C-alpha cells in the first residue's frame, strides 16, 4: 500500500523495499522493519523542475502519512548508515532514556516525544517500539492450588510441555542425533480455549486402612483425577516487550527525530531546555542525546583546536616571510573582514553555520592572507627602490589590482556551481562555497582599499633602505 501510494507522486520513478535483516548481518534490524527506497526521476522530467528537494520530501512525508499503521522516518542511505555506525541511531537526533523499568521508560519516552513534536523544525518524531509482542500469560491462582493440593511447579511444567515442548528422548541416525520433543499440535498451541481445557492431574488420594474395600470399589476417589487448567490459572494474551535495548549495560529507549528547516545545534539546545524543564526523572534514570548531534559536538571540539592552530601557523609563516611582526599583523588583518563577509553571505542566503561552513572559513583565511601578502610585499619592494611611503602605497594598490582581482575571481567563480548546487551533497557544498564567495568579496575590498591605508598609518615610521622621505611626501600623507 505504501509503495503504491508513493508511486502516485509525479516525481517518483520507482519504489522498492527490503524487509528484515539480510543473511549477512551488516544491517541488523527487526523482522518488522523495512527499508524503502524511493527513486526519483531526472529533474527535467518533473512537472516543475525548479521544485526544491525540501518540497519533494514534504510531499513524500504527506503521502506516507496517508497509509496508517506505520512508523516512518525519512533519511538517505549513506546518512542513515553513518548515523547508525556512529551513534546507533538512524535519525539526526536521538534522546536516549536510561533506566531499569520498561514501563517507566515508556512513560518517559511518551513525554519526551510529545515535547519534541512541539519544537520548531522537528520531523519524523517517534519513540522506539519496545512493546506490542503478544505473549501467552498464565497467572496461577495459589489458593486454588492449595485447595487441590497441587504444586505450582507441576502446573508450570505441564504448560511448558504443552506449549513450548520438552525433550522426551533422542533419535539416532548414524552419527547424528535429534531430540524427540513432546508438545501439543500447532492448532492447539495457539488456541487459548484449548489451553484452558488442558487437564492437570490431581495428586492421588490415599485410602484409609479402616475403610472397607467395598466402600471404595471403583469410586473416582480411588483413580487418578484431573482438573482443567482454567480452574487453577487465568490464561490469556498480553502485550509483552518487543525488544529490550541496552547501552553500557543499562536498559534504554530512544525517542528519534529528524530536523528540517533549522540548524541542528539550535534545535537540540531548545529541545534540551524544554525536556529538562518538563520531564521529571525518577531516581536511577537519566537522559542522553545522540545521533548526528554527537558528530556535531565532536567536530566542534576538533575545530576548536584546529582553527586556532591553523591561524597561528599562518601567522608564523607570515612572520618568516616578511621578517616583521608589524607587517605580519597588517596582512593578518584581512582575516577578520574576510570572516565577516562569509558570515554576512550565510545570513543573506539563510544557511545555518555548520561544520562545512567552518571549514570554508579556514580556506577563506588562506585566500585573504595571500592577497594581503601580495600588496605588502610589493609595497616593501617599492620602498626599497627609494620611493616614498605614500607613492609606494599608491603604486602598489594600482599595480597589484589585477593580480588581486584574478585571485579573487578564481576563488569566487570556481565556487559558484557549488553555491547553487541542488543535487546530492548540496547540503555540504552550499555552506562552504557561500562562505568562500562572500569572504573573498569582502577581503578583496580590504586588500585594495583598507590594507594600503593601514600600512600608511601604522608603518610610516619604518624607513626602508634607499628610501627618500621628502617634506612634500610627509605633508601629503
């Protein structure tokens, strides 16, 4: 039903599914789990080729909601595998609730699920299905057992033989051996009424020595008697645990959710605040957050080390190249303005700050420093040839215009296809390209206008060999 419903969408070319686990246990899932693959037509065959991926995902979600009886989550094969490998969760965010009692875990999971559904950007919110498996329950009436003089172990043993089966011997065929199992036929094992009529033998009644044999005769008291199981126990089907998941030796249940139309970090921040405010955890229970959020946290921790180290190495290389800390600081001043341009570009396009955008800032820093280095080195060269400070700055800004613009155009134009990408991998390419393009534009303005002025302002007192500082030059400055 689900496949037929999805095939009614004009953009969908084919739908197929895999149910249960494969023979090679690379994807261990429950027998009730199904991975459905939706293959889309080429974009030129869509009724509206300009339709975004988010719109297609929304239509697919609406189509799946029309089919009742399913818990669905939208993802992509590689993304799903990465989430499952890193955090054991197939979605962007997973709220892990740890504890001992499954009933308490289910109650807490329902509360968390209700909260996540109200957080902006939440999609595919669902709690892990850990109950619903039909289980045969036999509740023994101890008072009835006492009246009939039957041990509870006898009742349990008989039910075990009838339903599950028990070995009564072995069959040998050559060097192979097989257990001979005694149990009820299949049609009786699944019949509750038949199990209620299961005869339970009563203990034999001892004859009194003072009673004459004629008094007993063929009386039932002198024979083995039976009582139906329904007289000794309540038999029925109840919903039992479907699965019991553990992590670090503790039972846990997961409330999973995807994030759409919002950055992952702010979503988790809001969700954590609301869950901490509204969910009261009993003693011995706690909540952990997993999914892609774990990757975001670990990547942010790495970047907190990598970015300062990268900037420090750039600064050290500048000092070695220019031989002056002052010149290195002037060149390095291009980094803040370049970063500002990248942030503004992300803001104008409505793209959240992500790990790929952070990597773009590192690449942008190198481009900004390169352009500044071109200007500063040429100014020093002209001053070494004897030109005044003002004239060296002016000629350098004019002469180096073409190299700086060429460097900026190569970096910006080369990233335009990535900035407007809509296909596979666009969610990674767009932030990186947007940061580089916006930062290159702002850093070019800095390199051509601001950097020469800063050099003239802060480096006027440093004379180069053969430099002739005239009174007119100082007055002009």
